C-alpha cells in the first residue's frame, strides 16, 4: 500500500517537474522574441528614424517585413507590426498602411501580368499609374519617380522575350523556360517569392500560350505530349502532387476534345446533307447523344453563335 502511495507521489512530482520545464521553455521563447524585437526596434530606428515621416521611406520597410516573414512565417506579420509601433509610435499607423498598400500593389501587378503584357507601353503605363494613385494618391508620383524609366526598360525586356519565344520554333523547351524565367526575374525579382512563384499559374499560362510550344506539342502523340507537359511543369517548379492532378485534368480535357471533334464532324455532315428544318430536328438529338446532360448548354451556346470546339486547342491550358 505504501509503495502505491509513494508511486503516486512520484507521479505527481514528475508532472510538476514537467510543467515547470514547459513553463521554462515558453518563458525562454517569449524572452527570445522580446530580445529579437528589441534588436529590430534599434535597427529600424537607426536606419530610418530621422526620415521615417517620408512616404518614400515608409514603403521601403516592406523589405524588412518580408525578411521577418521569411524567418518567422507564422509570427512575422504581427511581430513586424509590434516592432513598428515601438520604433515609430507617432508614425506607426502611416508606416503599416504604406507597407500594406505596397504589398497590395505588388500582388496586383503579379495577378495582372498577362493582361498588362498584352497592352502597348502607353496602356501599360496608364494602368500602372491608375493603380498606384488608387493606393497612394498624390504620393504615388514621389514613390515611383526614380524608378519609372527603369520599370519601363524591364517591361520592354520582358515584352521582347515573350515575343521572341512565341515564335522560337528552333529553341528547345529547356532554353525557352530558362529565358522566360530570367525575363520575369529581371522585372519582378524584388517583389516575388520565386519558390512559390507559379502557384498563380502565370508562367505556365504564358509558356503554354506560345505558338512555338503548341506547335511542338501538337506534333506528339497523346502519351508523349503528356510526358512533355509534365516535364515542363516540373521544370518551372510544380510539385509532383500538382503535376499528377493537372495531368489527370489534361487527360479529361483530351477525352472531351476528341469527343468534340467527332461531334463536329458528324454535325457538319448532317448540315451538308439535310435541309435547315431537318437539321434543326436532328441536331439536339445529336448533342444529347454526345453530351447528355450538357446538351442544353451546348445548344444554347450554338444558338448564340459560339461553337465550343472551334476555339483553338491550347495543350496544357484547355
């Protein structure tokens, strides 16, 4: 009996000891973050303290925010806010707003890359300034005054690279990918996390949109083409899970396109051999046979003049 009591006491003692150890570890972590915060406060005050009231300087703190987020993905954002509040109490609201807006601008720029690159330089410039002024008002002119010509040069470089690659029929795929990645990095290297860059699909959409790439893929069998598409995605950073998922979607689209081609062939034969009234009668039956529950949608599209299977096939995208 006494042994059980002693065992029980030992267990309670162990639990208290473990709790004490955990508390000690948590306290150590908190102290570490307080020390880190103190160091960053001193660092930012020394670096920006005499000029922090300037909006041009305030947006530059985005790089410091990014540095903290890379070091501490979960705590970085709140830690940055706390550091700014301690370092610049009179300007903290302005600084945090400026950093948030420049992050919004960079994300907008990334999300709209394909649209912007389809514009001429005058349109591009107008769209960029429209967004800048929406976020920063009159301050936009000061923020971007020193970088305008440099940005235009980089956009021209990217535009030239895209134009070159679109018709680069003799360039191998690895070279195309390397050139396109280099051109993108030259324009967006300051604002893009390249380890996750193509999570938005921008690079792959542009690459698969090249006529030179489509011509090369069109000359392959379905099996060979899928191997090449998978290889392209792997080269630009997709993980194996994403590649497998997208590969399955590619094959689903392939089956749909093949069905669509058969439908269009039969549709054209009926159109050529029947009167308009006869054709209208049999058309819906044909659509139902090929597309079942989607037949009403197909029929409505065609009545509105849209022929789904006459649009260009873009391997890797549709």
